[in-house]
């Protein structure tokens, strides 16, 4: 790795282009490369982002590239695919996503991807698992944003409902980045106090608002892009600075939380080498059951994905 840190984004659509913009505006790295099945679209998105960097000036190069730019990137972000349509769940995107990834991993694997791979494409946990298997890389290097966006939404909603600043709220959304996600309320701290110290807050309402947030945006504007791109830029920034932050990411569990061989959103300590540790929170029996149920949803869809698009 040289001092010119490079992030390549595969998929220059709503999500990929906003990720490029958030990374560039935050000067998270020195080089950003956009790669898309439509090269002219990637070129146009790169130009548009590059224009934004004159006021104020940012020392970042943004350009379009090819698949070869995936191999030597410090971080490869996978944001291909289609946004959900109103009424669709993320799981409805499964067949489309794994078929694209089958071809993509066959092209990328022989190139030898050297950096970390962060996947955003939905259904997020199943795609992260498929990419890790397809690229033949360890779990520390291939993971998904998982419930990072759900956690951003959860913190916003806690803030709105409690009146506390977001920075005074500690909470995670865990499990599937999808309808079966769960919140371990026993671990929530609102201004240092447990959830029970706020009797006016309703668990059901907070869960429902968190799960529904993505579809509310999609129904009105067609895709979500700002929240996920800021989450991604913040994640990449803390990785490249080796900050060792604990963030909820979709990683393959190998016995943690009593689960094996399934990707799901759990708090992880993340650093320059990727996932360094999975933080195992002391869940209540009911929270463990909710996480188990979410893992079961993911596991069955991982199996379906591998049947639809088998890996060699
Ligand atoms: N994980 C999250 O929190 C989160 C949040 C928002 C969106 N998403 C997901 O991100 C994905 C992208 O959404 P979007 O709104 O940007 O879609 P989009 O249609 O705007 O963009 C997708 C882009 O990927 C490109 N593409 C498709 N297949 C490709 C391939 N094989 N190689 C290279 N490029 C390819 C398309 O040409 C297009 O430009 C979807 O799966 C969406 O559900 C995830």
C-alpha cells in the first residue's frame, strides 16, 4: 500500500455516486475511482463529483476506471444493483444481485483483490456472504455495511423521540439489514441511562419507524442515497485512519452469538486490516431469540442465492 489511498466504487448509480461525493467531500482518500457496466455513466458521475471539489478545494482525484481498478484499491466498495421498487423487500432483489455477482466474482477472483471489500448491494447480508465466498477471502476483509444505516436511522429516531443529541445516544440495530432486523434495547444508553429511564418511549414505535425508514424514502423519491453514502464514508475514514471504532457491520459469524456460517449485522471493532473483533453484547434471552430468527431468514436466503447462482 502506498500513501495515495485509493477507493474504487463498483456501481456508479444513486448509491455509488453519492458514496464518491461523500468520500471526496470528506477527503477520506486521495483517489476515488468509479466503475460501472455503463462506462459513460461512470465517467459523467466522476466528472460531476470532480467539479464539486473546487469550492473549497479538496486534494482528491476522482475518475472513471475499469475492473482492473478493483484489484489494487485499498478499499473496494460494491454498490451495483437496482434500487427497491415501492412495495419490494430487499430480499426481492436476491436473484438479480447474485446473478450479477456470479459473473463479477469470476472476473475479480483471478485478479487477486488486495484491499478490503465493503458491500452495500442488497440484500446486504446475503450479498456480503456471496462476495466473500466468491472472492475466496477471509471474513476480516469482506463485509457489508449491514445494519450501519439502520443504526443511523435508529439513533436519529431515538434523538427525535427523546430530545437528546444524537451524540449522547448509544444504540445498535443488529441482524438482517431488512425487515427482520432487531434492536437490543437492553444495551441502549440514552444520555448514559438505560431505555427504561424513558417510560414515554415505545419499543414498538421505535422499531417500526426504524424498519420503515428506507421504504418511506423510496416511495417518495425512488432510492436512498445520502444516508448510506455518509455511513460508508464515515466507515472508510475510520478504517483508513485505523481508528478501531466499533460499528455494526455484516460479517460472517463463526460461533459468536451462537451462530455459525451466516453473515449478519453485529458490532465489530474495525481497523486498517478490516474486522478485528466481533463484539459480543450480553443479550437477554428474548433478544437472542430475535437475533436467531433474523439469522434464520438470512441463512435460508444465502442457500437460495447459491442455488440460483452457484459458485465454482
Ligand atoms: N445496504 C444499504 O444500506 C443500501 C442502501 C441503499 C441502497 N442499497 C442498494 O444499493 C444497490 C444500488 O442501488 P442504486 O440506487 O445505486 O441503484 P442504481 O440503479 O441507481 O445504480 C446501480 C448501478 O450499478 C450498475 N451496475 C449494475 N450491474 C453492474 C455490474 N455487474 N458491474 C458494474 N456496474 C453494474 C448500473 O449500471 C447502475 O449504474 C441496490 O442493491 C440497493 O438496494 C443498499
